[in-house]
């Protein structure tokens, strides 16, 4: 009783001092307002999250780490492994730090201290924790697999032969995995892709596309291995883990992982491939077999979201610089969705787990992150894919001073990448409905062929106010006036030589034609008597002029622009008896007939009667209104009906389209949708049609 009365007399400060003394601490340390309090450590996969109560006025914090044994006795020196700064995260009032670089499974001791200017304050009380071991039970087949990088504790990167053996073992031991060779490098190395789903991946590319897959291109520059190593670890976990999260993720989509698109550069430890080509400047032109293979994969598997892995030499930047597709021809909805993934997922989760994501360039970033359509993130955006690049900071720099040891640096890079890719999976799972809506809006915008074409120019990346991680965005890169085409053409026409002539811009002995590259992109083509016509009323409208217009910065060919033939009002019936009729913003107040061999391209137009095509070469009905039935039969080359409104029946019969399956996507039809005898069968690009009548035949699932 006397003890309680004494405490009451002296107040709560006395209680703090007495409890501190009882615990073995000094009274001065316990009441020092500059000592970090409340340090907590949460082990993660290859890292540990440190969190603490902020100290008023602290400029930054130093993180100290020491190895200990099972009795928590130090077995090595304590070193400063990290520095937390306010610009690391979006919530400065809740400081966290993802400490990494240690060997997973080690037991460690941590302390944190504040600095006020250059003055170092007392360290916090120590916290001990055993870090998470590499995922997978060593006694379970499949789970026991380890990469060369893991087995050597990051002393060696995984070689190509070791990767092929590891990949084959996962393929053999897991029913969830199918490994597909999507192509070969210049020197003949296979380019493998993990196709992962639960309980098994769909059996065809088209069936995979129907699951709204997500993709990771792990390693395009051969001397940037961190993302590749994380992808191999991720593939093992997805292949064998039985936890609820993994099963849920793979039950709702398919994961596509390409560990090494540039096997030749990887073997030579060079940025480019064996010809010296930077492959990340070739995804539009696809001059190299590696990029050709990847773009053809995108055409067939149609991922709706993607990441592209790189490393960044700026040691002053964040741990995880990211950037969306910035090219101004990318649909606004895709840019916005990509920014949502970066800012509302990675920045927020980075703040919780202690990583430092920021826009590519970040601090002292220089002239990076621009608008070249040849860069994968921009190519993907122009293909209506929500995506970002990931740049792993190649050197530890001032905020990770212990990474002079190569293994520590390699582990931090790889496990920070693994964290990002796991967040990407979770974002896709949580936001798929929004991702699909953004893609639908993007395709609708592109097929309408409205608005200017920009040949080079980036969307701005708005800066957060300092000290947030977006305070140093990449440069504006606004388009010059001569890089803008205000009135887009209806289509481009290539001569026979432009389309079919052998190209000399690829590796020696591996020639291709423009026709092959256009087919790899998946664009629809109409053959005419003196050449080939490629309409802009297609889902990749923003990319087409960048390859086919002579005004473009890196064009494939300088094709002829075909301008609209009708933009105003046409009273009465309209018959297209031959050639190509291009209607843009037109109004036709009577029935339309497309005769054998003729082509109709209509964007943003209104038809007050039926539209009928029999034996036409092509029909493109995009973002238009038909007040009557739309009936197409016997079309020989290409059909696209997208983002259209039809008050009546839509019927596709016996169309044998040599330029690929008829696209019937995102339409509103107030009648039946009937399809039969079409070869190939029509597709909707996973963008459903709203049909008030019955859907039957080949269009029953569209």
C-alpha cells in the first residue's frame, strides 16, 4: 500500500523510471525523448520490416543489424545497414524500413536510432528475430528445388543451363505448370514461359486469354539479373504452395512468367543481345527474334496486366522505381489504371512494409522514362495492357550502406523484386474488375480512331509534394509540333514491296518481312489490287501509325495515308461497289450494301437502315450506330465490329477471314447475335457484348 501511495505522489513519470530501473535500464535512457521507442520486427520473404514510433524532429533514422546465435549472443559485428528518410514513403508519421541483404533464415538483432541533423541519438532497445527461410520444405519434392543463386547464397547467379534444368523440374513435378517455348534467341537458346494456373493451366493460348492473365517479363537486359532470380523463386512457390492465397490467386487467373527473353545477353553478361541490340528498344519494330517472339505471345495470350523487370544504376534513387506507359497515344484509362497500381498499391504497401518505391528517375534520375514506343512498357500500354516497369536500384547507396558486399546487394535487389511481383499478383486479384473496365474503355477509344496521333511525347507524371517519394518525377517530354498529326487518316496503304519485301534491319540470316511483323502484332490487313491496307479502326490504333507513317520517329515503312471518303451526311441508300469506303463521323439515312470485293470502314458514324455485306473483302464497324440489322456473309479478309450500337440483329455467316478471327467486342445489340460457318470463329478479345436477344452458334459465348 505504501508503494502505491508513493507512486501516486510522484505521478506517472516515477512509474516509468521505476519500471525502467527494474528492467535493468537507466532512468535517463527511459525518459530520453530522442530515443526510438516501440521497435517491432516482422520477418518477410527475404527481408524484415522494422517499424517504430517516430521521434519528434528526427531528420532520419539509422538501422543497425548484427548476427546472433540461438542464445542471442552476437556472432559478428553490428553494422548500419539502412537509413530511413522521410521521402521513402507516403506516410512519414509511420516510419518503416524493409531491411534486406542478410541470408534468409539467419537470426539477427536490430536497433534503430534517430538523427537530428548530424547528431546521433541513443539506440532503441534491441529486438531479436529469426528471419524467414527460403520458401519450400527441403524434404518435399518440388518444394525442395533451389536455384543456383539460392544454393550459393547469392555468390553466383543462376546460369542458363541451371535455369533450364530448374524450369524443366518445375514443369515435371507440378500439375499447375506448363512450360512453353515461345521462341529462340539469335544464337538458338530457348525462350521459355511458365504458364501457371490451378488446378492446371488452360490448355491453349486462347483459353489462357479467357482467364485475364497477368505477365512478367523478368530479364530483357542480360546484365540485370535481379528480377530473373526473383521470378524463378516466384515460379516455384506458385507451382507448389498450398496456402489459401496462392490457390485463390491461381484459381482466378493464369500467371505468365518469362524468366529470360535475352538468353544470349545473359550468357555474355551484356545489356543487348548477341547482335548488340537493346531489346527494350525493339518491341514495336520487332527486328530481333527475341522481341518478335514476345510480341507474338502478347497477341496470342492477351495478358491484361504486366510488369517488366530492369535494374537502375542510380544509387541515390529508391529501392523500387516504377513507371507506367507514358506515350500519349496510350488510352487515358490504361495510363490511369497503371498509375493506380503504382501509387495506390505499391506506394501504399511500400509504406506498410518498408520499401521505397518511387517514379523511375526518382532522385538525380536524369533523362529517363520517356515516350519511345519501342520500350516494352509503352508498347504494352499501346496494346491496352495495364503495366509498369520495375527498376531495381543496382547499388545500395547512402540509404543501404552495407551493400558493398555483393551478396548483400544481390539479395536486397532480388527480394525487393519478389515483394513487388507478389504485390502485383494481389493487385490483379483485387482490381481485376477495374483492370477489365479500363481495357474495355481503351479498346473502345482506340477503334473509334478519334483524336490526334502523337509520334513521340509522354504523358506527365505529376509530382507529390516533398518529401513524398514522387517528388522527383521523370522529365515532361512534351511532343514537338512536328510530332503531332491532328487529323488521323482512316488507314495506311503499303505497296507490295513495302509489305512483302525482305527486311535488312534484323540479324544476318534471319530475315523477316513487314507482313510477318504486322501479323505478329495481330493487326488486320486488307489486300487490294496494288497493295495492302491497314485500317486504324483497330484495338492497337495508337501503335499502327508509329510503324507505318513516314512522319513517325522509328517507322517500319512510310506508307500512304488513306483519308476518309465520307464525313458528312448521305441521304438515301449507299452502295459500296468496289474499293474502300472510309466513313468517319458520317450519317447515312438509308440502307448500306457492301458488294463483293469491296471494303467498308466506318468509325463514329450513324446508319439509319440495315447494313449488309455479301462477299466483301472487309467490314470494320467501330464506335458507330446501326438502326437496323447488320448482316455479314462471305467476307474474305477481315471483320471487326467493336464498340458499336446495333438496333436489330447482328449476323455473321460463312466469313473466312484470312487476316484472323472476326472481332466482335464491346457492342450493344438490341436483337439476336447469330454466328455460323465462320473460319476462324469470331472472338471478343475478352470484352463481352451486351445483347438483349439470344446469342447462338459461334457467338454464344461472346
